[in-house]
């Protein structure tokens, strides 16, 4: 008994010493001698944090393309707008004794002190403490950090700030401040933004299941992300509902009904990637982050004004053109593969490989202790998810495996449009959708160019060998020796040779392979590779004879750059998408200019334009539909491209003041049409270019009307646009083309 009393005495003394030490530490943090712990921001400072200013991206026609910011349009809300069910869910889950404490819950402190003394993080924070943490995090870390800075000091500062908040504000005001500052995931801050983002409704209209889901996100916005982890989000939502039953905010019957309901998301993407040209803005963000590092600035805080060359009217035309044709083409693709999958014959294990490479599978495998079989069974179970379709984004029940299959069968595209005279980038469409497919086919995607590479070969052959569009070659078989291997003997696309003498203009218009092979044999692969580099092709190219048929992988950005040489009198111009950057006060920080150099002489460039016009004008030309079917006005030319087994469809189109390239294909090369009915550049890519040009020529506000190519004889009259670049003067009056109505289909929310 004596030993027992002695033990109790030591425990009492030890506990007393711990709490005396804690009180001493709290006092030290509060008074902050010698700035050891860093000052505590006052309530006035916390109420008015230095708000970060978003950097704004402007188009060349003065429109806001988008913003770069830390917090998504946080808009404060007032207490009367908060539904009772939301407050009940919050208190039941986060702070059941909210109305009984004065900022710090003593019971929670008893639970948390031992963990803090051991340097471990633990919960039990009150709503007021969480608010203090949210407000404190908005301040500069350096300004309020002392020499002795650790978890215990941070927690003590939270306590002290929480007590100040409780003295300065009512409980209702604290609730409102908390809900206005807390994060809900997907770059969403504040309850108003969260209600809009996840359910497309106002806060006051939230019901039990919606309020419970949002409050459930507070524990871990990424871990319980309802878009990526719907099962976790559903379980967490139901836990919140159970908590509401526990604290008697709702009845068991109400909870039972609510827990049977699906998540019911109506997700509304209003972030950085919504709006026009999201792939371009994503690319621009990487450029700007590097620029800011070099200039010791902050993209998300300093309110920069970023002026670009994108024209919103042309960008809208490009996105509408993609939407119109790709939705049609996808329907034809689905019909073509109605009875089988595109990859079955060539890569039967493709779907399984992609599934096992997915993050979802890896997480499932980890949850099942490395058992791939159990993980794959989970991959086959249907769960709520949202998928992309050409009828809009659809909420559905689908297994992760089927979602991979669904995505894999969707055709992808890219469009890049540039003014060849000054390099100004006017339109940039990186894929069919950014949210689901952020991969950018303008700069990231490299695919075989097919016959769109032939004009580069033709230009070099004319420049080096003095050939002209009227130079003739026989459409006959040719065998090119390959060192250490069998000779290379290419076939024409139709498998036949006419044995006719064809001019270069006829040969390029009909995309005759045999004559391209003869030109390659005449000038040599090594020289063609070097010339392509001077034209702007930066992708690695293998110096083989087959390069004349476009076997090298390239991207849209560099192909458009190369074709611009033909239209710009033989001068290569670096594509330019940035005009200038200003600070938030309008002071110019940097202006941007492009670089250029002569690649081919003016006469060769003009001859190449004549060759490309042949694709539209010559009998048997691969682009004749541009006149008859699509009624594009003015002078134009182009080149279609189709790679082996219809894996890729290209169209490179030129007008006197615009060069635009389009690529269409699958995510994987095995995703392709099984016939040439639609599996060719003239059907896959050319219509997108045509719809785009209809929109551009029909838009009176743009500087790109239908016009004529001029021979470089020194007498071409120039006019100067408002942006300071030169355009060929329109020489003859033309009727305004009629653009077909483009039906924009709304997405399901």
C-alpha cells in the first residue's frame, strides 16, 4: 500500500511537472523572448491576409483566355445562406463540443499533449483551431517563424490564435469564417465554390447527402476525391451521416434512406483548364513558371499580365471544327469495330497491360498485399464514375477496366495554326478534351508524318537540283540499294504503277510514292535529314530511303513551322505565342520577338506553293474536296498524309496568310480504322481543317480573309495590320463563304 501511494505521488508530480512545463512553454511562445518562437499574427492581420493576385492570360484580340491562381475563385458566404443540415454535419464530424469550448477543447488537449511531446501529429483540433491554422497558413511562413520552430510551437500558436478568435467573434461568425477558408479538393476553397463545383448548385440548396459528402472531404480532400475515389468518398459520406445519427441531428430512418443514394455529382470544372485553349495554357504555364524562376517572381501571386498571340475567334473556330468532325468520325469508328476490338488481332493483351499500369490497379494490388488476381477482380467491378463522350461528360456505373477500354477506343486529334509571316500562333487544340486527355498532340505527340513529309523532300530536290513543278519523272518501280540489306522497292498506295511521265505537281497532288522514292535516290537521305532540321523539324529522323514516305515521327508544331517556310518566301520563322509580360501595374517586364533565317530561295518557295495548290486543283488531287464540298475561297493548298494501316491521318493546309496542321489518330497506333473509307488523311483530318477555315474566313473580325498567293517579283503590295505584321493584300473581291451550322452538344453534369 505504501509503494502504491508512493507511485501515485510520483505520477501526480510528473503530471503536474508536464503541465507546468506546458504552461511555461505557452507563456514563452506568447511573449516570444528574443524572437525565439516567431511572433503570433494579430487578429487584424489574420482577417486581412495579403491576398495573392492571379496572373491573367490575354488573347491578341483583348479577351481573357484564363488565369493562373492558387485558390479557385473563393467567394465568401454569409451565415443565413448555410443550411442547417450542413452545420449539423460539420459539428457532428469535426467538433461536437463546439458550443461548449472557448477555442481549445481541454479534453482534446489531454489526448493530444502526449503525442505532441513525442513529436507526433494528432487530431482533436477544434473548428476554431482549424480556422486559426487556415488563416495562419495564408501568412508568410518566414515572417512568423522563429529560431525554435516545431510541431509543439505551431500547435501552441494555433491554441493562442483560437482563443483570440473566440474572444473577437461569435460562434456563428467562426463557423462562417471556417467554411469560407477550408479546402474541399480539386483546387476548391470555400463552401460556395465547393457546392458549385461538385453539385452545380448554391450552398443553401444542399441536401443531406450532398452536405455530408462535402463535410466528409475535409478529412482528406485528395484521399476522398469523389471523382477519382468514388468508393472512398461514398464510405466517408456515410460515416458523416452516421455521426449525425450519433449526435441526434437526424433520425436513423433518415440516415438509412440517405445512405442508399449515389454520390450524385454534377461536377462543374471552373478551374485553370476550363475555357478556350486549355492545352495551350497548360504549355504556357510551364514556360511561365521557368520565366518566373529566372526573374524571381511568382506566377500565382504577383498578378502578371501575359499577352499572347492566340486569337479567340480563331480558337473558337478550331475547337468547334474539332467537335463537329471528331464526334462524327468517332461514330464511324465505333461502327467499324462493332464486332471486335481494334487491338485484338495485333496486341491481344493491350487492355490488360494498360490496366496493370494504371494507378488504380497499383493501389488495389497494394490493398490486397500484392495479389494481382484479386486486384484485377476489383478492376472488373462497376463503380460510379464520370466519363467523356461526344454527348457530354456522363455520370455512369462502369468498371475501371471498362473505363480504360472506353478511353482507349476514343480517337484523338490536334490542330495547330500559325501566321507564317510573323510566326504568331493563332489557334492550338491539343486533344479532344483537356480534363480527361491532358496529353498535348501539338507538342507532346510524335507520330509518323506519312505523305505530309513529301513536300520537304520536294523542296530540297528543287532547290539542290534545279527542278521545277513541270519537271517530269516516270511513275515506275524503283529499287534503292540498302547497305548490308535487301534493296528497298516501295509500292504506290494503290499497289499499281501507271508508267506515265508525271510532273512534280501531278506527282505530289496524287501523292505518288514511286516518284518520291526517285527524288530521295537523287538527293540522298542524309541531306534530306539535314534540310528538314533547317526547316524546323527538331524530332530525331533516321536517314533511310523510306523517310521520303514519312516514316519519321514528328509533331504538329514543327510540321506547321516547316510548311510556313513555303508561304513566307523561303524564310523560316520561329513560332511565337508570347507578345509581352507586364506586372500588375501595367509596367512592361519583357517583350518578345521571333527569330528567322532564309532556308530556300523565293523562287523555290513559290514553286512549292504551286505544288501544294495542285493537291486542290489537279485531277486526282487528294484535297479536291476543299473546293467542291467545303467551298473554301481564295488561294489554298495542302497535303494529306496517311500512315501504314491507317494509324495516322494528317492534313497540312496553307493559305497566303495562314498555315494550319491537323492530326487524327488513336492513343495507341493499333487504334485505327480497318478500311480506307475513313482511314485516310482526306477523311480523318482534312474536314477539320475545312471547318476551321470556314469559320476563319466567315469571321469578319479576323485578319485572315480569302486572298491570293503572289509571285515574289518585287512588286507585291503589302498592307500592315494593327499588330504590325504584313499580309498579302486581297486582290479580287470574293463572296463570303457560307459556314455550315455547328451544333455544340452540351455535356451532362
